[in-house]
C-alpha cells in the first residue's frame, strides 16, 4: 500500500504549483536576476533542514557506537 501512495505522489508532483503569490509574481515579471535570487533563497532554505537532520543522525550513530564498546 505504501508503494502505491509513493508512486501516486511522485506522478502527481509534476502538476503541483506550490509557489506563494509574491514569488510567482516576481518570477513571472521576467527579471532574471530577481528570479535567480528567489531560486538561490529556496535552495538555501532547503539545505539547512537536511544538514540538521544529517548532523542529528551522525550524533545518534556516534552515541550508539560508543554505547556498544
């Protein structure tokens, strides 16, 4: 059942338009430098949660590795 839900989510994700009104207006305005700035901002916002989760998993891994010894 989980496989079907994941497949449906993957196929339907192409049709989703998940932008706020201001971001969409800026990008559609045609200003290339502003659009690149929005894209860079989204990338920076997306990277930090992954870094934090990665650091958390690394700390847990190190803690469990020390607990075995």
